[in-house]
């Protein structure tokens, strides 16, 4: 998750881009401890794990979706090794969608 | 009066059904079975046996207490026990309920009082550390590991060490470690037999603890890893026996299960292809292996052997140097793997999903409309 904080610095003043983290934690205390530690500069919401997995069709976390201006998912990343979790990779996806 | 009788008949029926399901053994025996299963971390079987024992007045207090202790472990402490396991908060209230039931059955039971105090403290704590590794399991692991370098020890001692460790905790690790030790000693047939037993043990251990994985992707990954580890060990032992066809079947099976992303398995497939005089195929496997990096990148000595084997293979194309060619091939493979990870919801509208704020109020998503959005689902575990 720290890579999202780094990537976000590029877009924090850009009104056309939004980041949203959605936690599927069941244990609210543990989640709060994690958030206190991470101090994410963008919003964090919660969803029920089973509902989120079913609606979004992922079976492992983290699962990342890049959505374009018209609400269409354009990129989806999941799994472990291939997570694409470098800040430059995150901003590559976002810049692709911004330029559409 | 009549309804009272009906109720009693009904209760008797339930107890009979449960006793039949559990093999018609008396409560005391179920309690012992439950304890033994739990010692091996076979959770489902332990819970089933203890639930039967908890219905008999003679064993109720003991059985409820042990159920409570199991649920404490599952709820707060199981995180580091086995790869892929996470705490299950849904068991926390059940832990306290079982311990209260134990004390209802026997208010003087001090061990249940202690367990309940522990559960209450965990419930109030901000953070509970995972259970430390068990000393008896650690000692048996160390004993088995010591045979890696004890080349003169009798093979029967190695097998005995595998069995002793497997008896202490029912996970597949001793079978896989043991099979590797036996391969290193040239005991290929015994290695194959041990690895084959490891497959069934791995599947069962995951079945018995399925809810600890929390997500189907994690449990499926764990099943696949167990089966792939065994298939690779068996395939490699067959290769060393010069049974190339048999080796290919098993090494390919491991490659399917790991989606071609296990370093050792790809290296083994490279060695097999080279022995079979198939340089093209050997090159693909060595390159696949070397394109894996970081945690899945394999140990440096094996990486070096793969690189040397690759350099010795005849090469097509007119690249200026081996190093430049290798770098281009590896980065092409890494990019292809990243592209393959993009999937499923792509080009479809973002589905509707109920989302709340951290403290449980509905989350207003209207401010996100019309923006480029990055959405990441995560958990703190």
C-alpha cells in the first residue's frame, strides 16, 4: 500500500483524479490501527468481504481497478507477483485514462 | 406434559444422530479424539468430536473449555501458524460463549476460568500477538533438518523423523522437506513415496482449516502450492532415475499448477529438456525461471546454474552479446506476465457495491463521478 501514497503525491491537487481504498476487514480495531499507522492521504471506505468479492469478481487481495471518467473499468490488477505495484506503474494507468 | 415428552424424544434423536455420525463412540473417547485432532491442528475434526463430547454431562466442561481455547486461537492467534492463515474475528464471541458454557457445567474449573480471563483480555486489547511456534514442532523440524547434512545416517532414521514431525502437526511440510532430503541422498523411490503421501496430507490440512484462509483465492493457492511442490519433487526424482517420460508428466503438472511461475520447477524442466536434447524447450524454461524475481526468484546458486546452462545452449539470432540478449528476453517475459494479470471486469461498468465509511455510515460516492478513479480493495491482514 505505501506505493499508492507515493503515486498519489502526483495527483493530490488534480480534481479529475480520485483514489479510494476499500477495506474488507472484519476486525474494525485492527483496521483502525493499520490506518493510524499508514495515514493514507486519500479516503478509505469499508465493504463486506463476501459482497465485494462477488460484485467485483476478485478472489484475492489486494485487487485494484482503474475506472475511466464514464465509469467503465479499464484495467484490473490482482494476485501476488504480478500486482504492478510500483508508483510509476500506477501513474502509467492513470495517465492512460486521463488522456482518453 | 405431552410437549415435554416430545421434546425429550427429539433431544434423544439428535444425540443419537450425532453419536452415529461420529462413529458411536462414548463421550470420553470423543473428547480424547478432539484433543488429539487439535494437537495436530486438524480443526474441523477436532471441533466435530468436541461438540459431541460437550453434549455429555460427564465431559461437557472439558469439551466446552477446549472448544473455547480452539476458538481463542482461531479468533486472535492463528495468523502466523501456516502460510495463508488469518485471524477469524467471527470466532471471538463463540470462544467466550464456549468458556462460559464450560463454567456453567463446572463452576469450579480453574483452567476454564483462566481461559475466559484470557479471552476477555484479548477482546479488550488493541492488539493480540499471533501464537508463537510450538516448541515440540520446532524441535522435530530441527531434527528433520539435521539430516540434510548427516549423509551417513540410516535412511530409516530420516523416515522416522518425517513420521514423528508429521504426527506432531498434520501440515505437509515434513513430507516435502523429507522427500528433498531423500532425493539428495539418492533414495529416489522412497522420496517419491513420501512426496505422494504429502499430497493427501496437504489437501486434508487445508480442508480442515479452510475458513482460516478467508478468501477462496488464498485457499486455492494453498492447495495448488501443496500439489505443485509434490509433483515437482516426484518429477525431479524420476528425472534422476532417468525416467524422462515419467518426469515430464509430473514436472508439467507442477508447471500447470504454478502457472509456469515457480523457479525450481522451471529449472527442472530446463534440465529435463536439455537431457532430452531439446535445446529450444530448454531455453524457454531457463528463461522463464530467470525472469522470476524477488521472493519467487530462486536461490542464487540455482540462478547461476540456469544462466550457465543457457549460455551453453546454441543460440539463434544475431544479438551482439549473450548478456544483451538475455536482458531483452527476460524483460519481454516480465512485461507479458504483467499484461496477463489484467482481467475480468475490464471494459465493463463499475458494479454497484454497498460501501460504508470506517465507522459504518453509508459512503457518499457522488464526488467520484466523472473522475478517473483508482479503486483498491485491501485488508490489514
